[in-house]
């Protein structure tokens, strides 16, 4: 088994989830470089892994000894920084994983897809980790085998009470591309795409509680074009009680997963007795996603999101924010 040598670019909060995933990989992946402007952030990764540290991406890419020993970069910087980082990697033959969303604008997302296409030997993936939640995988299986009948509706709420977002870059449109919807709603859009295929945005309502910041609350309606009857109702927000629920409703029944009940998937047939299906916790999604990235580099197909998927979500986000 070849070890996947990784460089983390952006050693902030989300990098810790990927660090934990490498530790859970049973030696499949290893962090060998940590890049961050913050000395304390990059040192935190280095102390946990023994990785070499760099104060900038330019410093990392110019270190030929290090960049030659790195198989892939995991880019965990804010969305508006992605284009030069991805370009620096793919032009050197280094595989790329970017955290969601793929970019802060559709224009940048398109540029990244073009960079990927121009370097076809380089694997490029996006961190839509919920594809790897076991309950979501089970939903996909039952949708595809017809167990739920014709799909009528996809319902998803990823919302919480997090007023501190007012001061963070996540709510600064110049950095993130928007607010709560591009932050958590992009996961919802990707889940729809993974489970049900193509769709188009038909209606949006947005609320902006903070002047000059992105949307604090969003409700978005999609109409399916693959499963033509499958409407999506997506809700996101940072100023409301926490709910993390995904439901798929069909003519024969529904499946519903509450992330606060992580080992239970509820199946309610249209006729008959509801049942609770045991599933592995969603907390393994980062672990499984990292293994999926490693497998894709090895030529094994799986459900990990690619740059084209990231562009589709970026276009839907743009349509939704314009409609609101």
C-alpha cells in the first residue's frame, strides 16, 4: 500500500478534521507539510504530525525537495484564494483536494475546472464530505433501486445559532462569496446533485441581519430535471435553533436522517410500519472521504465530488443569490 503524502495549505479549523482523518487512515495517508501564514496554526499541525512548515504557498511550491515528495495538497484556505493555489499544484503534477465551496465565484470555479481539464493526469476533488455519511450512502442506494418509488421531494436544513459569524470571513461576500447559503447550503445543493441529479433554482428568500455581510438566512426551492418531480426545499441559517436534517420523500415512502441522532436512519413506508435503520455515525465522513480521495488517485472510482460537481453547485448558488 502506497502512503499518500499530503500537504495542508491553510491550517485553520477545518484542517483539524483532515488531520484526524489521516490519523484514522491506518497509514494510508500522511501529512508531510503544513502551510499557513500563522506560525501557531502551522506549528499545531507540525507538532501533531512532524510535518515541515511553510509560511506561504509560494515558499512551499518553490521548495523543490518538499514539493516533489508531496503527492497531493489539501487546500483549506478561504474560497477567494483558490485559483493560484490550484494552479501552483496542478502545473507541478500534484493532486488537489479543495474544501467546499470550490470557489467564491462562478468565474473562479470555471477557471478551476479548466485548469483541471488542462492537466488530466492530476486528480482534482472538492470536499463535499456529506456524500460519505453512511446514512446518505444508504439513501442513495434506496433511491437508485426504486425502494422509495418516484421521488417527490428533497428536504434539507443545515442551520444553527452562531451569531459570531457576523465577524468571521464566512459572512464576508468578498472572501466567501456570500453568507450562510454558500457556507452550508452548498452542502445541501451537492447532496441533491449526488442523490438526485440535475435541477434548477426556481425561488429564493434571503434575510440579511448584518449590514454589508452575506445572507444570515436562506430558503431555496429547486425543481429537478433528472428526477423531474423531485422538488428540493433547502434551508440554511446562522441565527436560529440548530437543525441538521436530510429527508427524501417518494411515492412509496421516505427516509429521514437527523444528524443529532447520528446512528439512526428513519424509514417510513407510505403504507406499513415505520422502522429505524441502524447506520454508522456521520462523524466518519471525513475519514471515508480521505480514503475516497486516495482511492481516486489510485484509479478507483467512488462518490467523491469532482471539480465539475463543484462548478454545478457554484452555478446554483449564484442563481439562488441572484433570485433572492
